[in-house]
């Protein structure tokens, strides 16, 4: 039994100190092992999540482009339904239609550009 009048610290045996050190070391090894296993499990999940985010960003960009195309097509459809002048322009340009008695002159823009270039 320890004498309280003696203020000296208790003396540990060499074997007790070694056991204490080994227990601390084992706890540290177990903790590090748990961390390494957790990281090994979750790294592929994080990579997959990043791939999905990149894919979603690409899909969002495609969606924006397709919405823009839809708006343009809707506008053209509205013109075709409600604007006779637009229908006439489309019929003349794309379908090569003309009114009776009309003569149409067409100029090839590539040929005029090549001929009018300064020499």
C-alpha cells in the first residue's frame, strides 16, 4: 500500500509500461485501419458522383440547346400559320416558286465574290 506522506510518483514496472505502450499502438493501428478502409470504400463512390455531375452538366447544356431550337421552330411555325408574307418568302426561296408572268434572276454568291475580288 502506498504511503501518502511520500510524494514520489508511483513506480511502474517495465512490463506494465510495455503493455500500456502496446495497447496505445494497437488502438492507433485499428483507428488508422478503419480510416483507410472507409476511404477505400468511398473513393469510388465519390468518383462516380463526380462523373454523374459532369454528365448532368452536359445534359443541362443539351437541354438548353434543345429548348432554344424548340423556341425557334415554334416561332417559325407561328409565322407559317399566321404570316402570308413569310409563307411567300419560304415558297420562293426554298421551293423555287414564282408568280405567273414573273421572271426570277438568281446570282450565285460564291461566283460573284470570286469575280469581284480586287486584283
